[in-house]
C-alpha cells in the first residue's frame, strides 16, 4: 500500500510519546500521512520540576498552555506535521484522575457529550481520511477517565465518519487499533529494572506501570528500534511530566520505566489473518 494514512487519538500531551512515539516516528519517516489528535491540554498534570510548580491548576492554572509548547516540540522530534486538538485547543479540559474534584467539572473531557465529541472527531476523520486509526482500549490503558472517553469517542467516530447522515463525503476507516502493553513484556521489563540500581524507584508489580494487556489479546508488534532516539527526544520535550535518564524514565510517581521502541497494539476492527500463537502483525497497514 503506497498511499498510507494513519491517525492517532490521545487524551493528553505526552501520551503520544510515551506509548506510541516510536510508531509515530517510524511511519512519519517512511512517508505515511500521520495525524495526531489530542483531546485536552493536560491542565491537571502533576508538574515534576520545582521551578515550574507555579503552572499547576491550583496556582496559575497555565500548565495547559505550557504543555502545548511541549507537544509542539515533541511533534517536531517525531516528525508529526499534522496535529490537532479535538474541537480546538482548550475545547475540552483535562479531567484529572477519577474521584478528584477536577473530574466533576462540567468542562472536563470525561463529562463531555460523547456523541458531540465523536462528531467533532468524525469530521477530522472525513477530512484526513485515515486508513488506520489508533487510540486506547476500553480501560484507557490504566483507567484514566480521559483515556476511557477517548476510546469511546474514537470507536463512535469511526462509525459516524462512514454514515451518510453526516455532512460531507463518508469515509470508512479500514483498521482500528487499541494501544496494548503486554503483561509479559511489562514483567520482563520489571525484572531488568530491578537487576541494577538506577535513578528511580524500581517497579514491584505490573500495576505499578499499567493495567497490562493479556498477551493473548495482543495482535500487533511494531519494531521501531531505529526511531528510539526520536521517541526519547520527544519524551524529553515533555519536561513537566517526564524525567528521562538514559534509557529509563519516570513520571511524577518516580517509578522507573524503560524507553522502549517496540510498541504493541490490539486490532479492534479490520482485516486480519489466522496466526500461530505468539505470531504478530508487524505493520499497522497489513492487509490493506
């Protein structure tokens, strides 16, 4: 397939780099059309550097504006030239974690009218006409309400984009993927992180990093090792949220994780073929 178009839908600035940065960089470098849609500005993020603590929501509440700049730098590092905020910058606000006061705000993304948000995303889908769309699984990777909402609206938008009742020319997304973090891969990473001392706290369990995707649900493995440096550089751009040290990084919880340029996905919709146990797709556009 020569004319390839990929769209990724993420909840906050930095998500694109942490879990899909190498894949974005790989396809951008190969000449595919790559579009990144971010649903919020990440206003409720926890700021790591002490000299930027004033940006937080309980003080200046300017973190979202600052993170727009971080995301711009990350996109340059990844080679992503087409980036949009869903509904425009600031249309939806970061909800913060479930059960916090920020998640009760009417403008929080988790409280958005899912049908309206899906329509806004479907309009982008119809404009960009991606063959492949990527977002989160039904659990949002680790349960963040904005990730769960992004999953919901992405699935709905892929349907709406093909409906004739919407204005414009219908577009049928050929493949829809959820980001996956295989349990066995996380477990192997935890073992390595505990073998030698590092600057961060080593994880003790899979849940310290993510919910984890059961291995049997993972369909696709993208080896973007050649783009490890681009991913690491993009992660460094998100300095309010991520501390990078060599081949490791940590979020505000100070728990060590590896920067991995092999990324995994679960096919939710689209053509596939029968495979032996443990055999993966190696291209998001396979079968198109």
